[in-house]
C-alpha cells in the first residue's frame, strides 16, 4: 500500500510548498551586513 501512495504522489507532481515569513526573517538575519549599503542608497533616493 505504501508504494502505491508514493507512485500516485510521484505522478501527481503536486510539490508546491510555502515558506513561512518567520523562516525567511530568521535566514535574512545572517545577511544584513551584505545589504546595508543598498538600504542606505534606497533611503536617500
């Protein structure tokens, strides 16, 4: 029965997923230093 479920899922190709906002925020925290100059430029424009 398990293999039948896997096979039908594979055929369906319904592999959409959504990333939670909290996960994005937690990851972006590591890159703040890389974007600081761009943020300053945007504020002045």
